[in-house]
């Protein structure tokens, strides 16, 4: 079955360019020209969303935030497109749950390669976890990898996609120490350039949400993190 990609940008020339190159590689393509239209089109559950940052009506940051707050679109991977540069924008994008970040002007060949790499990574993560291991339990904490939900007792806690993936990765191997580099490569992939600070910010947010259970995520000074054994 063909993969479906939603391309969102207020510049029609860019939408046409990306659409042409994606279709040439065999993808089905949906298009939108602002964030509000993107949210409507996302209801059809595309396999990937390519999202421009600077758009009218609803910018890319707010659009991504709403996508990740909706359980029906939470797990859809997002690639940000931007003419901006700088660590601050990059960190904010990843904090909101983006999976990759591509600067304009866009090389069609590089763009298609990043789309393929991200979709392969999403598929490999889904395949590597047997169904019996999709629910992880520890000290009243329940992490369901099938539904992307986290519960503490009977209370459900919302985690954006990247925070969820980090928590689930650590919890799946209690006692195993992960360096920041290992976590970056596992969650964002080696093709995506992400600063170490991104991991620390995500871990801090995870601990805040876990509250009294924050102790489950242990810091190994100078190395990385692990889930309490």
C-alpha cells in the first residue's frame, strides 16, 4: 500500500515541488496551505506530515502542538520546514514532537531521502516490539506502546510523542544506561542533527509529568539516563 504524505506550506511553488518529487517516488500526496487546513486534512491519518513553520492563520508550531494533543494524530511523524536557523527554534520544534527539521532552500533529493529514512524508522520501531511487550508496568506506572498512553494508577497522563518514546525506551530496559547519543539516535535517528540539550529538556518534562514517580528516571552523571531497576 502506498504511503500518504501531507505537505503543508503557504508557498504554492514549494508545495508543487515537494508534491512532484514525492509522487515520482510513489507516494500519495495531500496538500494544505495553512495550519487550519492542515488539521482538517490530518484527520485522514496520513503516514507523515511535512509542515512549514511560518504560515498564516496557524503557524507550524501551533499546528504541531494541536496535532500532538489529539490522540488520533499524536503518532503521525512530522517534518518541519523552515527558512529560520538557530538552536532555539530547533529545540522548540523537537519539544513539540517534531521528528525532523529541514531548512529551506530545499534540495528535492535530500528531502525525499529524509522522508524515506523517517518512514523506515517509524516502521522499524513498530516492528521491533512484540505485542506482548507493548504494555510496560512499573510501580503503578503503565506505558502502552500500542495506544501511546501513560497511566499512573487510574489517572492518564498526556505525553507528546517524543517524550513518550523516550520514556518507553528507557522503561523497556530497566537498569540499562543510555548515553545521550544513544537516546538521540534511537528516538530521532542518526540522520537528524539534534543537540544534547534536547534530551535533557525532554527528561525534565517527563519527570515533571511523573511527579512522585520521577525517581524512576535516574541520571547517571556524566553519562546519561536509565530507568530504575
